[in-house]
C-alpha cells in the first residue's frame, strides 16, 4: 500500500502563455453594418442573410449546385426551403442568367405556397435582370399566372401576351393566353391560341379539355364532344400508366429489407410531380390546370431548369 503521507510537489504545465501585447477576444457577435431604420421589422431573415455575407466567402459557394438543392426541395414539395435556396442562389450567382433562373424558380415555389404577392415580386425581379433572355418568356407567363390569382386579371393578360412576343414558339405562353382570353369571353381568339399551343407540341388532357370548353362556348358542340372524348382517353391512359408505375414500385419494395422507405412515388426519377389540382371547376385555375413543367433535374446541361406554368 502506497504511503500517502509522503507529500510530493507536482508541477503543472504553465502552457505557452500569451504574447505581449496579445490580441483580445470576446464572445460577442460580429458588428453588422446594418442601419436599423432600413430593416423591415417583419423580415426574420435579415440577420441570417447578413451573417451569410459576413462569414461565407463568395468563392466558397457554388450557386449552380445551390440551385439544384432548391429544385430537389421542389421535387419533394418542400417549398419554403426551396424559396430560401433559390434566394441564396440569386444572391451568390455571379452570372445574370443563373440569377434570373433562380428568381423564376423562387416565384414558382411561392406560387405553390399560394404566396402570390411574393411570387409576383420574384418574377418581376427576374424580368428586371433581362427582359429579352431565354428565361424571360417563362418569367412573363409565370407572372401572368400569379397576377391572375392575385386578382389583377387585366395585367395578367398583358404579360401572357408579352411572353408570346418574346418567344412565338413558347407553347405554354399560347395556352395561358388562350385561357385568359376565354375567361374574358374572347372565344375565337382563345381557340386560335390553344390550337397554336397544340401545334407547338403542348398536347395533354388539360389542353384538350380547355379546347373542348372553348368550342362549346362557340357552339361547336359536336367537335367539342370529340375533343373531350380524346381528352378523357388521354387522362385514363395517364392514370393507368401511373398505377403501373406504382405497382412496379411496390413490387420492388416488397423485395427490400424491412424498414426501407417506399411510400407512393418514392424513389422515382426527378422529372416532375404529377399532382392533382384540388379544384377542377371551370373558371378556377391552379398549378396543374395550367400545367407544371418538368423540374429537369438530371437532364442535359443545356436544358432549362426552371419550372414553367403552362
């Protein structure tokens, strides 16, 4: 047994000490160059955004990858997170084209949340960057949709027409214009527009249903019935394909180990989400009524990545 009575001095390490003089430090946050009088009191992100600028080097952020993060959030219906990702993309983007693309996507994400005022602002910001670029027609038609939902119907038609002026081969723009004209009772012009959309390749059940409704307004009941029947066949075919995809997916899940995730639609590729509109009554348009285009994740690099309201 060790004799504990033997007192032995123990020399503790004194460390390297501080230089003279030494740099002071504290735990206070960095001073932010913000004028409090210019900060919107309801803007909860102003401190976070400013800290981003203070702590993150512009060269450390890949804005293109950040845009893909936002698109992936859109894919899984996490629209609030998507708006944040797109806004940061726009802030860090050094290329005007990429910044404009981010604002267009941010507007669509706000539209999914039915935040029409914010959606309008995002699309206007996209157009402020460039009113003639390849993304401008998409921004115009998305802006038209948001304005329509916001109650600004006259201005909505103006922007729908502007989208066609920018790109005469923009099928989604022709379809939107057809809808707005039909709602204002201009059925003959609306029919010409929807036919243009179909000729340009935009042919799905919703487009054909809209054409059938316009033909009914014009009194062309026999032709309207034929088009409506084709739309029904197309919708039934799409539903069968969706059920086949789900059955195939469940069949794959059955062979996986217990605990592996796999709800309806899980694990499917990254092109679009075939959601049903909650309201299909005439005169009430929604994201699927106007058609939500593919997200474009994983496509060729030269394809647009913004979502379009067709």
